[in-house]
C-alpha cells in the first residue's frame, strides 16, 4: 500500500498550483484590440477601479454583458483602442481578461508602464463589493505575483490616488485601504 501512496504523495507535494480560471476575451466576445504598448513585468503598482456603469453583475451572463458594455463605452465614448482595464472581476466571483498582464492600460498617465488596472464591476460609491468579488481580486493579484507578472513587493492604489476621479468609490476604497499592500499617496 505504501508503495502506491508514496508516488501519489510526491506528486501532490511537487505539483504546481492550478492556474487561475480567467475568463478569456474570446469567452466574453471581446472586440479585437489595436494596442501594442507593453508594460514592464513584473509591475510594481496595482490600480483598483470600479466601473460605476454598468452596475454590479452577479451571474456569468450578466458579467459577460457588463464586459461588452464597458468595452463599447471605452471604444466609442472614450476613443480608446480597447477596454482600459487589464482585468475585471465580477460579482459572480469570476475574473475577466481585459488587456491582460502585459498591455499598457489607458487610465493612469505616469503609471502606465509600471502598473496593471483591475476593475471591480459595479458602483461602489456607497456599497462594498461582495466577499467573493473581493476574494477573486486578491487571488488574481497573488496569481500575478506567482506568474512573475506583478512584483512581490507590489503596492495597491485606488485610482483616485493618482487621478482626479472618485473611482473606485468610497465603499471599495475603504475596503482596499485595509489590504496589506495598500499604500496611501
Ligand atoms: C453610483 O452610486 C451613487 C451612490 O449610490 C449614486 O449617487 C450615483 O448616481 C451612482 N452612479 C451612477 C452612474 O449610477
Ligand atoms: Zn478608475
């Protein structure tokens, strides 16, 4: 019996952590992007946003539509070449791929090359995102560190700390202020 168990144990101990299940651009039907500027991974800053519009989504279907909505707004009204966020997290607990780990985002002049932006879909001006959404955002950051995409000594910022905006809302900002790697500018 022990001869059978030992190899299994060995595999368990040495096996790498499972990849985070990130909903790809194809899976949410993203339009193609035209950006090509790259960040310098591993990036030092993680900038947290809320979408404000559209409001919170709680199912894969709602969040898929929210991603399409955000991308359309950024293409049509902002005139950006793609959805501005590197990733978004839904109230369904899923992570959605935006520009991904290495494309420069469109929101943080001066920080673009050394940051990734993560949007928690919803209007978090007064309310706080549900725990599964907060957990998924933190899992994504840790996964980025594990993958060498985010500096292990990373700093978490709210968008409002580096731009004249309310984003990510008082509710979400109060929440991220409690995160270990949060820095106040
Ligand atoms: C976001 O929520 C705040 C507070 O509830 C509200 O005043 C504001 O109008 C909302 N924003 C949008 C775009 O709906
Ligand atoms: Zn923002």
